[in-house]
C-alpha cells in the first residue's frame, strides 16, 4: 500500500524556496540548484520525520520545488525499489535523508524513442551507495534504478525534477538486454 499526499508550502521552513505562481517569470533551475534544494530539504529533520512510513510499500509527499520544479519526499521500506526507469526530458537530483539507498545506473545515452529492446554493451553499468546526506544530480534520459537494500531499516529521500516529469519510461532488464515495458504519465502517479 502506498500513501500519497501534498504538503502545503507553509509546511516547509522559511529557508526553502517555494515555486512562484508564474514559473515563466524565473529561469529554469539547474542540476546544481536542484541538488542544493534536495540537500537543504533533507536537512529539515521535522519535515523528514513527518513522512508517514508504510512497512509494505513506498510512501510519498509532494513538495514545492524551486523555479517550478517537481519535488517529492519518498519513504522506502526495507527491500523496496523503483525498477529500471528514466525521467524522459527532465533533469533531476535526489538525496538520501535517512537510511541508505543504492543506485544502479547506465553510463550510456539511450535512444529516446523508436525502440523496444536494446542490448547493452559491457562496461555501461555503474552503482553507488548513497547513505544519509549523500545524493546526486543527473541529466536528461538518465536510466537508473534506486533500491533500499536494507533488511530492516526504512530509508527516506528527497527528489526534484525540472521540468516537472512529463513521463517516466519503465524498463525490465535481463542480463545485458533492456526492454521498454511501459510509459507512465503524470496522471498515473499524482
């Protein structure tokens, strides 16, 4: 079971930027600005503690991100993950606020459209362990999966994307073969 909610901008401390009512009036946030936002947000212990945690499924709360970006606070029970996916044309950043997350990614730019199955070359796999306070930013079409590999500890993370996610492409992977399985649109997760 997953829980989804939105926190009003007033739930964030005054030091957090809140998206203006007219995103066209400000410059798009950079990857570095998104990483700075998730770092500062993850440091808000009261906000992190306010996330309801479910022992069986991920939980999330939507936050106001900088410059019209989409931001999320996500809870990860032990053994949960995202599966392989990308964020299409959005750049993003995420940071572990509590616990430890593992990210597996591909160091290769995949074609954006027109394929269902790809054979990956050797040497494209990357992994990193992101303990509390560690995070990363990424560019468009970044393919990865994020997991809480812990056997007994919840993890909590903060994510931000710009532009707001137009779609998420989900993949399955068997060995070196990556297969496009599904394309989700915002109405599928909001």
